[in-house]
C-alpha cells in the first residue's frame, strides 16, 4: 500500500501516528520530507527565473492580469466546489 500525506509538523499528532500504524500495520515505512517552497525549482533556469520575476512585477503593478468569475471556472471544471471549500476553510 502506498500513501502520500501532506501535513504540517503541528498536525503530526498521536492520532496521526496511530492512523499510520493502522493503515500500514507491520509494513516498513519510508518517511520523506520536503519543504513546500518550490521557489528554488522555479529559479533553476534563466528562462524560468525571468518569467517568474516578470510575473511578480506584473502582479505588483496590476498589469497583464487575467481574472475569471468563479462560476466560469466551475463550469469549465477547473475549480471543483470541494477543492474551493477546502481552500477557503481555515487550517487547523
């Protein structure tokens, strides 16, 4: 069985560990950590860095921005209602 869990350190509680033990029983677990910041990857090439920095500048200047109404995104199935709810809910 394979599982991927994205959690904050504060969310690794005894209940979380017990859930892992229940799901994986006596299997060997490989626990890998990764910082959620992808900036290093985005800055890894000159082209990516230039595009990212230009986008940041555009945002700061409020230029070349594209916006969509929520209903359009929902109809296009780009934004799922359940995902939108999860994104707008405060994390515990």
